[in-house]
């Protein structure tokens, strides 16, 4: 079985680090295996793709249906990331994410 260790996740920057840099941004501490970190990084990559697709609609003001769909998909990915972080998080991380009231 793979060993779990502490990592620090900066959702705004879509980064997972082994060291904390608390003064630069909001970060969440998780305890994870290397495979779980890879899975989280893949979720970040998917979210970046969704963000780019949603941004394409900024220049198309009359195609709001498409824009709404892309934004919704992006939001769903972010919630999935926060759920994943919550599942691996320390007690403090879980409490901070629960305070965001992103999911029930």
C-alpha cells in the first residue's frame, strides 16, 4: 500500500505542493497517496480546459445558452475538486471547506 503524506493544495493556482506557502494564497492541507495527488492534478487539468472553453464565449454575447452550459460544467468541476480535497483533508481543511457551503 502506498504511503500517505501531507500536501498543500492551492485551488486558485491549481497546484499541489509538498510545502506550505500560506502567505501567498489560500491553501488546504490534505493527506494523500501519490496516486491521489495525480488524480487531483488531473481534475485541475480538466478544470483548466473547461475554463478555456467557457472563456471562448466571452466574445460571443449572443450565444448565452452555450456560455451557460460551459460555465455550469466548469462550476461542477470546481465542486468536484473541493469534494475530493474535503475527502482527503485534515480536520481543519474539512471544516474550512464545509464553511464554503458548496455541497450538502
